[in-house]
């Protein structure tokens, strides 16, 4: 993990459960993005989009390094979310609340 963002995300929920991994576990997951099996990554993205469509808050959600490119996140509450190094290219972000979201090195 980058030393420059460590103080920002100290309050985050927990670490990845993969052996010898110290990355942050993703929101509602036991693993970081790198350790979610490839076949489950698409389902994870759909789960996030579904929560947004239902109006569920993702305030403070850890989405560190997640690939959410082309995801529909319009109207989402991502305030205080950890989106460092996340891929948000082509994502629909209209009306999204990014107040105090951590976007260090995020691909917008």
C-alpha cells in the first residue's frame, strides 16, 4: 500500500484475507480487488451498481483499486469513499456525491 495514503485509510474496515496480503478488503468483501477471482469481478461491479440503483449509501465504502470503468454510479452517495487507484474511466458519475471521497491516483 502506498505510504502517502496510509493515514487517509487507517479508519478503513479491514485487510484482505488472502495469504500475505496487506491490501484493503473491498466494501462487503473479504478480499482486495486483486484477490477477487476474475469470474467474480463482474458480479461485484453489478452488486455495486445495484446498490446505487436502490439508493443505498456507499458512504465510506472501500473501493480501493476496484475497476468500476463504465459502471453506472449516477446519483450514488460515495462521500468519504476510498476510491484511491480505482478505475472510474467512462463511469457515469452525474449527480454522484463525492464529498470528501479519496480519489488519489483514481483514473477518472
